[in-house]
């Protein structure tokens, strides 16, 4: 009969998992320094390579726990990943990281403007979703569907005064939501 403690054990528990955790604690900083020395100039990319190294260690934790020199295994895997990364970069010379002056140029480009518009739209939708259904519906009719207050009142089946009141409250609430999102310069009148 099987040991119930082993049968109920999760795959991320046990001596091999503990070994990889210990290996991470002992080697991660040294491995990152090594990868930054031999690998990409980008610190984020170097961290990605170290993360991939430990992911592979985790996937092979049972074999690695019995390996004679696990630290050497980690450094070899990290080196291989860095070499692979360099090969991929040299195979695609048109792709490169942005330089500081590229970022300045991008800030004035139409793509950056489009990105800003999309991000603003996301913030607006999130602020709109934070409103009550009645207030949101009123704003959608008035501002998105470009209906008059009188048309909106008829479609919603409420008095004109209710539409005016809901619009006033909804605009005030939207302004509060947008300020909370860091968009305080937007003036809704």
C-alpha cells in the first residue's frame, strides 16, 4: 500500500523542490552577474535569461537534485541560453533595442499618439463602468450615441429633468474617476 503522505504531496513539494529553492537562494545573484557579463546589455533581458534557467532547473528538479554539481549545471544552461539569444539577435539584425534618442523620436510619432489615445480610451471606459447603470446609460445616449436630452428621456422612459440630473451627477462622478486615474487635466464642463 502506498504511503498516504507521498500520495497527497503536491508536485512542487519534496526534497527535489526544496533543493531547487535552495539552489535559487544560493546562486541567483551570482548567476545574474554572470549572465549580465556574457549576455545582453539589457538588464531586463538578463533577468529573463536567469528566470528561464531556473524554470528549466525546476522542470528537471528530480534529475538536478542527483546531479554532481548543480551550480555548474545552472551556469552551463544560462550560458547556452545567452548564446542562443545572441544567435537570434544576429540572425535578425533589423531588430534592436530602442536607444534613448529613438525613444525621444517615438514620443512625437503618430504611433505614440495612437497609443496615448488607446490608453485614454481604456481609462474612459473603466471610469464609465464605475458609474451606476442608469448614469452610464444616460451618458452613453447623450455622448456616445449623440442623442439630445429630450431623445434620451423618451428612449429611457424617464422625465427630461431626470436625464439632466443623471447627466450632471454622471459627469461629476466621471471627473472623480478620471482624477483618481491621474487624468485630472480633462475638463468635462
